[in-house]
C-alpha cells in the first residue's frame, strides 16, 4: 500500500471549502472512494500525489488525517 496526499473541495458555497487529507490506499484510484465514504459527501477538484510516508504500518485502506486547507 501507499500513502497519498489529496487536496480537494467539497460542500456548498456557505459550508464548503478546500481540504487536505492523507490517505492509505492500494492504488490512487481508491482515494476518491475512501474520501467520499469518510466525509459522506462527494469530493471534487481532486488532486492526488504520492507521499513518501511509509505505509507498511497500516493494515488496511483508510483516511489518516483531514485538515481545512
């Protein structure tokens, strides 16, 4: 597995914004689904980059952190 850094937007004008998350996933294709599931909302404007963080300590795909960017 790998750790990906995702920058994306979600929410409407009044409540939305841009966010940054670290996501552990098998492939880059799985990141959007994990984020949608975590936030219970569709993400948009998604940009994903592979991180240099060691993913070997994480047993399954998951969203590690999310911050308001």
